[in-house]
C-alpha cells in the first residue's frame, strides 16, 4: 500500500466510525450498543443502516453494503482506498503525506488547465474568436453567462495551446496528460499538436472550482459535434456533472436537482434563474453521479429534449438508481431543447414541465403506448409487462393493472392473468433464477471458515495445520485465506474490520460484509471451527467415494477390487468423522 501500515493503524485507532459516518448520515441515532439510520447508498424509509462501534464496522440490511470506516468513505466520496485514508486522516487531525509525486503531478495538470482556459477566454474576445462569440450570442448565451461559465474559444490552429505551453516552459509530455495536447511519433521524432481546434470551449470544473477538463463544440460543420477531454488523473467523467460547482448550493437548498443533456442547456436554464441544474458528460447518468446528487437532494428530475436521442440510454441508466435513497422523475419537453425552450417560453413554462415529471415506470409506459399506436395490443402489453415485472412491490404493480385496464378498455382480471402467464418462471426483477447461481456446499464451507477466522483470529493456528491453501477451490475464500496466512506469518494482528483494507472492492469485500451482517458470535468458536473442518472433510470423502463408484462402472475388472478397497477405507473414515459431528457439543480443539 502507498500509505504505511502504521499510519493507517494510527488513523484507524483515532477514528470513531460512528462519528465519521454521522457526518454523512444525519439520521444516525443510538439504539442499544449500535447506531441505526437511513442508508446513504439506497432508497429507504425505515432505517436499516447499522453502525457497530464495537466492531468499528457498518452494514445495511437493505442493500447489504458494509465495511469499515475507510470502505464507507471510499464509497460515499467515490474515491479509492488511499484517498479514503487521507480523508479520514484529515477529519481526525492526522495529515497523510504520501504520493507526493502524484500530488505534484495532479497540481501541475490543474495549473496547465487553468493556464490554457485563460488563453481560450482571451481568444474568444479577440478578432479570431468573433465567429465563436457571435455563435454564442446568437444562440442566446448572454455576456454574463459567458463570464459566469468562463467560456472560451480554441482557434483553428494546430499549435495554439501547444505554443502557449512552450512559451511557459511547460514540458509537453506532461501537458499531454491533460488531454489538451496530442502527441504523435514519426521517424523517432515526437510531434505535439492541439486537441481542440475551432471549437467553443466549455471548461469543466470540479467541486472545488478547479478546471479538470474541457468540452468543445465545433462551430462549423464537422464531427464530432461535441468533444470532451479524455480520462486523466484529474478528469473521470463518470464522477462529474457539468455545472455542479455552481448548482450544488441551490440543489441542497431546494432538495431537488434538474438534469439536462448538454452544456448549453445548463447555461440557458441557469441564465433563466433556475440554478439547480446540471448535466452529465454523456447520454446516461452514472451511479456515481446519482450518488453525488442523492447526498444533496431528495428528488432528481431528468429533462429530455423533444426529440432526444439519449432517452433510451438514460432510461437504461436509471437501473443504477434503484438502491439509492432518492426519487427520480422524467420530463420531456413538447418542443425544442431546454436552452431554446426556456429562452423562448420562459422559466415558468419550463418549470411547469419539470413539475409535471413522471416516475420512470409511468414515463416508460407512456412512451411505449405513444410509439406503438395502431399496433397489436398484445405486443404493446408484452412490452409493458416487461417493465411491470421490475417493480419490487406487488401493491404498486396492482395500481398499473388498473391503469392499463382503463387505457386499453380491457377487464383488469384478464390483464392480470396475461401478466402472470408472461412472467411465469421469472422473478419480479427480471432475472430467471437457477440453481447454478448458488455457491456449492464445499465452497460455502470454505467461505464460512475464512469468515470465522476473521472474527476469531486465534483459530488461524489450527487452520494452518488442518487446511492447506491447496485445499481451497473457491477463489474468493482462497484469496482471503492467503492474506490471513501472510499476516499470521508476518506476526501482524488482524480482524474482520482490517480485512477490508485489503479488499475494498470485489467479491472478497462482499463476503467480508456477510461476516459482519451475520453477527458471528459463538459460545465456543472452536466447536464451530471443528464442525466446518469436519464437514469439509466429509464432503471431500463423499466426492472421492462417488468418483471411485463411477470408475467401477466404467473401468475393467482388474482394478475393481482396488476401487472397492479404497471405498471401504473412505467409508470407515467417514463413519469416524460422523461420530465426532454427532458429539460436536463436546469437541474441544
């Protein structure tokens, strides 16, 4: 890890998880020895989010998210483990000074962006930028709007930004990392040239008002129409919303965020006095963007253009919001895009559309009906049934049966019967359940074993003797067991809570979360340990017996007696182990 273990432990010991989490979960209240509150990671009305000061862990019984204080910060702040440690360190007063090189590089990239943005702004107001300025003014962007959003112009030159950086003695190989400059190599010679040319420039800011990237719109004909900075150390578009730096306070005050599709839409709506408006840097909202909004608001209204091509992509993206504690509604303008609509029809009419927004299910159903006028009623209902089965609550589904009965002038019982036939063998969330989705008994036992070891570290000495790493067939359990062995051999203490440091994401993290949710507590953990080990051995014996039995059927006569002898030995061993299990209450390891 980039941060020394002793620094991490120092921060861990000083950080009370309940105090850290209360900063993000204001509903957190003490209940017995634990704290409970509304989960920040999914939508709920009854508290299922639990924080254990004793274990220094959190767990949500609704969405099954869990971990330690670093896991929580990583998820709620959308950062990696190293950044989460630094954030917790800042909160508890232990500054983390690591990754100085990367931190210096980060600051350098931001400085390069700021430098180029200022020159783009100057270019917009120069003679070379007249066409770009006229384009913005003719579209309806005001001078104040241009200044407010610090718009600029990238001249139609290959070396405009490149020459600026050369004059400032900025190493061009570093500038390439911002995405403003491209690099090509020909005959072992490097050539540098501007990424943005002849485009109106929209600087993209982070929450601290630092310029982390740019969007560029072509002025004349050409493709692509819009171009964003590429992903970089400072710019990850799935975590960013255009205009969020200006809208954040207004979203928090109103408890509502309005999401439009493009840069100009944000500017136009903002100019009209509606300032809780943002836009994703693509057609669909990401989970990270929705989580960002959920921390400030209770409601997100997505406003589509009248002829938006991004509706389907955005509707698919709403599945990521299913577990967030936020209400999402959708509105589609009757004509034009948000920028033109609010300029020509005014803020009041725009807000009337926003206020009449529909729930995603209603919006989808209305679209299906509108797009399939004159087509077979059966086919239309099938498409609608596909949506209804994603609804988790039967009571809510019944409401739509009544609505469809009225719309199609069909008996409600007939619609319900057709729905049941259509969804036969499918779950309400649209996933067909099969036995293949379950973890087999042997893998399950391995997982139970590593969770027991995490909760009762003293048992690791027994496990190393009784169970080798090669015995593990389940990759997830094997990875955790390997880490436990390494820590034991390095004489490092470990606990369930600390294991999240090594597995902040992935299947291992999910398994570790179960270790907390199950509330492992045994009068004698040695008995539980012995039962798991014995059951694993019994499973292995049964598997070998079955293998020898199959060989008896398939092999020649010469080996049959050998197989029978092996089976008999295995059966005697099985009987011996079984007798132990029947008396497991008296087993002491």
